[in-house]
C-alpha cells in the first residue's frame, strides 16, 4: 500500500493539477453497527426486511440483517474523505457501482482507492478525476466496488 | 398467516412507469446524513449527491404498488446533472428498461430520474436488480 500525503502550505485542498493518475489511498476502518442501519432506514425510508426484520432474516441466505447497499456506498464516501487530503471538488459527476457481497452488523469496512484517469473539460478551470474504489471488509473480501467521477477545480493561475 | 404482498418478476411490466410522491430535503436530512456517514456537503446549503439517491429509494416504498421482491441489488450507474439544494422538493420517476428471466429469479434494469420542483431532471441513472419469481 502506498499512501500519498502531500500537504500544501497554503490551501490544504488538492487541485486537478496536483492529483496524479496512479495515486492510491487507503482509509481507516469503520465498524458498521445496528444503529447505523436503523438510522439509515429512518433517514431514507427504506425499511426493506433485508435491513429491518431480524427474525425473517434468520432463515434467509444471509442468516441475519444486512446493511443497505447505499449505506455502504455513503459510508465509503465518508471514509474516502479520511483517506486523503481533500480534493478541490466542485461537483460529483457520476458513478458506476457494483454490490459484490453483504455488509453485516459488526463488519468493519474500509475503502481502497486509486486515481485511474484525469480528463480536462471544455471549461479551462476544471477537470474530471476518475477514482476506482474498492470497499473491503475485515476479511479483505470485496463487498462493493466501482468508479466515481469528480469535477475538480484547477489550481488558480495554473 | 398472510404474508405481505410482493411484486415479483412476473408482475414487472416492461416499460412500465412509476412516479413517487415528493420529499422536501431539509437541513435535518443533510445533518443526519453527514453525521451518519461523514459525507459532507461541499458548501452550506448544498446536498451531498448520494443523499437524494438514498431518499428516492425510500420514496419508492410509498407508491401504490407492493415492494419489488428484490433478492439482490447488483449495481447501478448514476449521473448528477444539476445541483440539489436544501429546500428543494424531489420525486423520482422510474421506468423498467430491461427484463431478463434467469434460472433463479430475473434481472430487472430500472431507469430512474430524480426531478425537482421546477420539473428539472437533477439526477438520473440505471439500477440492476435480481428479482424473485413468484413462488409456485
């Protein structure tokens, strides 16, 4: 694992020009709790029995309640911000995502990320950075993976 | 004991369209979401892009149709076209784009648009679900 830690002295944010294709990061871990799932069900309104009915899930393929896939996605978005210096992000453009396995109560997940592409846009002050992300559990099993596209500001005057 | 009704693979209508009720996104939604996930808004008043996606999934439970018998949420792609701000009211419109029968269940690809109070499509994407067949 290679962790890039560059700390510009003035603006802590990293601009499009500073980010290099091939950079890799790994976040700290985060244990997903029953509380996370209950709060997410309340916030989103997604009360699917997969996430909320402990008795029904005992007899399911998973044997217990599992976290919402989108909760895992949202938690990795937060973990990513703890994995590297913040980008000078202007907007989230889009993502392509696969759910590979369940996240169960008590699992500890982390995100491993790699910059795979940089694309300048027609507007000269910004560019799109593509980051490949893998969400792993405590057994190093891939539970989610995908790519995100972020619109990142260019260094002013660059 | 009667089981709650479910919408199985056989019930899914190709090109069928489903619209949800709306929800107004408040500071409380953003604060709760950011506290839960640490995925923070980029600036005050902004809404993290994953939050509307999460809310539309819940809105899908409030349509006059039983919930889809999802065996697995396999994956999706998502595009953020316009910013969503605190105070915006969003709803989603979904259309079944593909329906493919498998040995165990069937794959359903749903196209979803998130629309704001001005009728603008703010986000859109495609979801792939594995859906159960009706038990025989």
